[in-house]
C-alpha cells in the first residue's frame, strides 16, 4: 500500500551541480529527486482513478468504478530539515450518484497538513485530530443515508458494522493510513540518486492499518532525461512479501470487525499484489509533472479467484 522508501536515505551531501537552473540534473545520465521549494509554492493536479474487478477466468468485470478530482498542494512552511505542506481537494465526481455529495464533501472539506524531510519525502501528518473529527461526521452521514432504505433488521445490522468500522478506522494510526494514498503518490520517491538505464533494487515498506508495515521489494529505473523540457522519467515496480501480507490480513480482519460473528478464512486465502508506476519529475524544482500508477491485486481461496486492477493518474495543470 505504501509506495515509499523509508530505508533509502539521502547520500547527496557532496555532489557538483550539473546546472544551477536544474539542480536535480547531476550529469547527462544522472539525476537526483529533491524538492527545491519555497513557502507559497503551489501545484495543482487533475487526478483520475478507476477500478475493475473480475472473477475466475472471465474478463468481464463484476464491478467497475471511476472517479476524478483536482488536488492542490501548497508549501506553507519550511525549515533547514523539513517542509510543511497542505493538500486540498478542490472538486470531484464519482459514479455512485447516491452518495456523490457525501464523498465530495469528504474530499472538499478536508485539508491535510503534513511534513516531509528536507528532500521532499513524506514523514508524518500533522493534523490527525482534525481529520478524525471530519471522518466521523462523514461516516455518520453515510450511515444515515444508507440505512434509510433498509428494513429495520437490516438497518440494525448495518449500523453495528458501520460503528465497528468507525471506531477502528478513526484511531490515529488508521486515520493516517486512510489519508496517505495521495500524499504517497506524490512524495514517495524523494532523496534518491538514479543513473540512466541502471535498475536499482530497493527495500520497501507498505504502511497498513493497526500501525503495521508490510515489507516488500522494488526496482527503480531512470528511463530518460530531457534537459530541454526540464523533465526526467523514471519507473518503479514493487510488491509485498506474501507471507507478511497474509499475517497482516489476519490482524486487519480481526481488528476491523472485532464483534462480528462472521469469520474471514484468511488461512485459506492467497493474497498478493503488484504496483507499477511511471513518474515524471521536473529537474528545476522537483515537483512531479505527472504520475501513472496501477495496482493489480489477486485474492483467491478454494472456491474462487478475484482480480482487481486499480489505475490512477496525476497530471499537473
């Protein structure tokens, strides 16, 4: 889930700048990924996301969804060792018309204040209590909206499940994971040196609920440098350790629905996923120009196999 490299530390203390106007360009075949930002700097991205789920050998989707929104990132403070940024959702749309207004309110009423290191790599969210309060209000409204169309018995069961989810997801460590997706999409790969067409193996950490991180592996490749256009393009593929992922899933289902009578047979499941990303970074200031990301996940047991493909694209406006 996390697309960041906590284990990669900047080792760029004594390099010669290839170009003062493009400080991330070390040579014609080498770059760094460092954010050179000032207070007040701002970037706006249009984000599109789609999900498609299939079962068995069928290529016909049993579920298909899409959404889009604009994302504004502003540098609000900085020190010698960090940046403070704010992420705002400007607008959005989803195919589920019944709850579209609620989901839009969730996004547009949310301001995420977070900290990166001096390179631009994510460190922590700073306004957890505010996000907790906002998230609970949205879930309460969602619960009212959805139970209004159910029978009394169905409504009671649904409310119990929603209350369980609200309690667990509203915990500080879980709130952070809920709001990390777009932050990590933008701030995962800073503080790294890359050489043209030389794959770099990296250790990964995927942050999950219940304050758990699942280890994994990844490979980064610098694909091209275009000095004239002020950009460099690199790719990333990553996947978790399957056994550690399975251990986490046991904790996930046990903590998310602790009072449920239903038992999820995680021991009988096979769970795996792989992430692929293509990122374009500006050499002059380190802002991401565009990001194309996809995740292919597989879940199977003795009865069926489910495949879910999630695609997401960030394009700077």
